[in-house]
C-alpha cells in the first residue's frame, strides 16, 4: 500500500490529547494542507484560523458543556461525560475553518477538514473533526468567541478540527464494503 493510502486507512478520530503544543512547523503544515484543498470553481470559500490559545479552547469547552447540560435532550452531554467530560478532549490546537456561506462552501470546508486530518496523521499527530465546536459559537457568547478568533466579517462556522499528540489511540473504523456498488 502506498503512503497516501496507508495514511487514509490508518487515520482515526483521536479523543485523548496530550498537553504538548504543536510546533510552528506542524501548524504551518496543517495550514498549508488546508489551503491545498480543492473547492468548487476554486472559490476557496474559507478562512483558516489556527487556534492555539489554550484558555480560549478551554472557555469554549466549558461554554459548550454548559449549553449541552441545559439542553432538553441530554444525550450529547452524557456522551461527552462518558468520554471524559471534555468536548475538545484537551486538544492543544483547534483548526477553525470559517466559511463564507456561498454555494458549495459547506462541502468545500468539509474537504478542508479531511485534508487537515490526513495531514495531521501523516505528521504523527492525532486529530478529530469536530462539528460540536459550532455549539459555543451559536450560544450567547458566540460573537465574543468569534471576535477573539478573528473571524472575517460575514464568515460563519464551517467545521473545526482538533489536533495534537495522541495520548491514546484507537483502531480505524471497519470498512463497510456493502456500501459500494460496482457497475460495469
Ligand atoms: C462532519 C463531522 C463532524 C464530527 N463531529 C465530531 C464531534 O463534534 N466530536 C467528535 O468526537 N467526533 C466528531 N466527528 C468524528 C466522527 O464521530 C468519526 O469520524 C466517526 O465516528 C468515525 O470514526 P473514525 O473517524 O475514527 O473513523 C465528526 C466527524 C465528521 C465527519
């Protein structure tokens, strides 16, 4: 198997990060991998925000847990509690992919998140795509968090990816080959 396929097959969602900060080189490699993503008509409808401000990540985590704890449906809250009580799993870096909301932008930002995850794995880092990072941005403190992250005007949450040194890992999910049809 070539290195690219190996990276794709080995990647898994990491939910347990060590405190170790990413190096400048690692951050720049993830940022460049984001920018290398394809996008519809090459519009590049994203802005990539490399968040390494641990206090900000922790505040967003606490706000998210607060919102989840007050939700009518407690399943999200309980799932996070069962995973250690941290929505962002103590990650030292959150790559926030802000999105301009144009046609296909959500798809394009999803592709960015996969590029980041694969690049992280290829660098020996753990990562997890994190849709839940939208929760604190949608709450009462959302605008203040967006200001602190310097979201460009008019941009909204696209997707986020948490990255860092994995404290513990897991096996990649099983391939479900029943989900493929070969025609011809
Ligand atoms: C769009 C998207 C959003 C996700 N959001 C979260 C999240 O908020 N928290 C989390 O722990 N995992 C999240 N995941 C990771 C999935 O749960 C994970 O990819 C899936 O369970 C398969 O596991 P694997 O990535 O280890 O193969 C997300 C994945 C995607 C693609």
